[in-house]
């Protein structure tokens, strides 16, 4: 299995602009630029936002897989991933998951999320601190 995305860029770093596209067409010539990456108010995306989305999705699916393995079926799982940058370096990612899962305790849910924090595919390829927190709702 392979997944493909493309980037196109025109111009210099600060005034230039580009587009990002994916084979699935979910991103299709989506704007990105210096302004969408480093300034507020510009329309478009940026690599760090896409990393946050990828990590949130991967982590949530990993939690769902672990719950399924233990025969718990989540009613819902919602994750927020916050990518923190200092200067030109990504320094950490914070994952916050809220779940509605019949029959599980908060401690069991937290144990599963800590496992997913370390073992989802995106976490495994990153070389930065990753922390998570879980909230179980009834």
C-alpha cells in the first residue's frame, strides 16, 4: 500500500504560494503559503495542521482498535491534536481524546490511550515528545 500527495510552489518563500493535493482528492489544489503557515487570518492550510490531523486520526483509530480487541465498542471518540512549534521546530504534540464507551472505566480508557499514544503509526515515526490525556463521558 502507498499513499500519495503532491505540492506545487511558485515564487519566493514570503510572497510565494503553493497548493497541496492528495490522490483521494480530499485536498485538491488546497492553498498553502508562508502566511497560512506563520501568520493568522490567511485562508489555506500548512504542514503542521496536516500533521495534527493525521496524528489525531491515527491515534483515534488506534484507540478504537484497542477497544475492539478488548470487546468494548465506543459510541464516540473525539480527539484534538495540538502541534506546538517554537521557532522553526516542532517541539511536541498533545493529544486529547474524549470517549463515550459503555462498560469501561476511566482508568481502563486511560491505559488504552497511553498505549495508543506510543504505538499509533504516526507516533512511531515522530521523534518529539507526545503526551495524551483522556476524558470518559457517560
